[in-house]
C-alpha cells in the first residue's frame, strides 16, 4: 500500500533535514523545559524550501493538511499552514469556510510564533473580514498564548485595509499580558497601524504608553520620528 499524501509530504521534508540547523532551531524557538516552545522538534528545513514544497504539493486535500498539522515536526506543521493559506486564497467560499473551521479547531497545533504569523492574517483575518469578529475577542482572553497571539496578529489583515478598531480593542485587552511574545505582537501591530495612520497610533499610545510593557512600547514606536521616540522612552509625551 502506497503512502498517503501527508506521508509523502513528510517524506519529502525529511529529505531536506539539516541537523545543524535543527539544533539551532531548538534554541531559537525556545524548546527547553518551561519555555514557550517546550518539546517542539525540528528537522532543520529552511522556510524557502518548505514554501517550494508547498507549491509542489499544490492541490493537497484539506484532510491531509489537517493530518500534517498534528505532526511532531515543526516544519510539517508550517507546511500544513502554508498549504492552508495557499488553498484559502484560491478557494471557493465553501472551501474557505472549511479551511477556517479546521484552522480554528486546531489552534493547539499552531503553537509557534512563526506558525501563527504566517497563517493568522491570511486565514482567520481574511475569513472574518466581512463577518462577526467575536472569535478573535474570545481568543484574546484565552489562557492559550497562541490563541492570544492569533487574536492580535489576525488583525493585520484588517490593518492592511485601513480598518484599525479591532487591532486597538484587542491591543487594549492584551495590554497587561504577561508573555513577551504577546508584547512583541501587540507592539508590532500598533506599529503597522502607525505605518498607515500615525495619528491613530499615537492617540492610542499617549494615554497608555507609560503603563505598557517596555518591549511592547519599543516595538510600537520603532518607526516614529527619532526625537519623538526618545520622548516616549523617557516618559515625556
């Protein structure tokens, strides 16, 4: 009996294994005890290689993508998510709904910042653009670090369409989050807002920046004019 499509994808990924890169990734993605990526396993496949393989497997069934999302290998989960993003972009309304539902039902496997960042805007954000966005607000108050990151990063899709309200409301909800990965994500999305409308970003920052985690603030003001950035950092706004 031949391999399933999901098994074929794993087989091709394993051909690209790089032990040195895999060892580096174990550290880079903080897989040690008590760290956010605890226990994750890497093959050492580069992202461009993974993307190339996604193109080679274009037309992969959603059931195979969901199977790959359960893999112990980080790169197999990334392959799955990039395949979902690609299929979502080309899909019918029904296919998009199916992909969204599989994605939202398997967020426990979207368990890395790169996995979230490469999928949340393109699936959750895109699907909810013209729908009720309550699922993101539910995720924003979840105990799951990854659901909270999905909540804010998904709004990048809205930001790129000059719709900022959800980003700002979710940023407010995450202002006192304990996780550094959330501080970075919120700061990044606020910076994205500022790239399109600096007044909207500063109107959000000014009453709040003194209470913000420092990392969040630094990410948020990265593109602000240098002298003004120094004022924010010194608490002089």
